[in-house]
């Protein structure tokens, strides 16, 4: 019991040290710290596992692609996919937050979730279809929003995760998220829609048709007076810019 308590305290200290200081991150990586955290992320103790993934999340925050690749090569995409689908919701949340930091940055950063036949993207999609904890869904939607800011193939990959069934998707998770009582989730979903429907993209009109058929556009129009200003602003912008003409 004492060992587990010390492990959690040590992991908490590491999280605090690496979150802000690039020089500390570089030194930590060079000294084999990533391997230590990866080992702890496989712990049978869920508290240790959560704190280890949390530390990895902070470690990968705002680092360059070279550091991202080194961290991900130690962790591996398959282990990360397993953490995303862990039985514990807190582990899922931290694993998704890690991916959110992973894809943040230059356009080529989103390629990490498409590697290995989209292993990570599929894991994220499964969680969005099945998870119930708002914090898990919020992290997942912000990842897809980042991916949707990329090129046409990126946007279509996101559409496939949000609307996996052919034809009308009247019960799509996107409509459910837009109806959520959690304004953070509504905001994340709205951001994703703005990125998916950016009018200068060649496939935008086709995606707008799919969104309309799925009931997303009518739901947006019902949210013009959303109590959350962020949601209201993005929905008004999307409706006026993209959907009214569709």
C-alpha cells in the first residue's frame, strides 16, 4: 500500500514538472523517463495507471514532432488504443487528452491518429459511440475537431467516425452531443462542424448534405439562442456561412 501511495505521489510530481518546461521534458525523455511512465501505464492499479497516463499527457503537450514520435514509439499506438478503451473512464479521459495533445500543432500532426490503418482514430470513434462520461466525449470531440481542420481525407475520416452507417443517421451521436446538457460538449461538437463544413473545401457541400440528412442542421437551427455564448456564436456562424445555402 505504501509503495502504491509513493508511486502516485511521484507520478503527480512528474506531471507537474513536465507540463510547462521544455528543458525538463527533454531531460526527462533522455533519462528514460518515458519508459518508466509507459510501464506504470500498464499497472493493474487504476490510480497508478491514471496518473501515469496523465504524466504522459503533460509530457507530450507542446513538444515538437521529434519528441512526439519518440514518446509514441515508446508507448506504441496499440497500447494507446487499449488505454483509450480502458474499463476505467478516468483512464479513457487521460488517454484521449494525450491524443488531443498529440494531434495539436502543424497539419502533419493529425497523421498520428491515421497511422496503422487508423488504429487510434477507430478507438476514438468507438468511445464516442459508446462512452457516457462527458469528459471522455469532450476530449474525443476535440480530437476529431483537430483532425477535421486538415485536408479532405482527414475530414472524410472524421465523417466516417461520426456517421458510420450509410443513409440517414437520425440517431447520430452528433445530434446527441449538440443536445447535451454539458455546454463544453456542445461547444466541441460545434467546433467540429465548423471545420467539417468549411466552404472552400471541395467536399464541403457533400458533407453538408450528409449533416442535413442526419438532422444536424435542424438541430443547429434550434440552438440559435443557446445559453452558452461559445455554442451560440459558432452555430450562428456555421448556419449563416455554410448551411443556409445548402
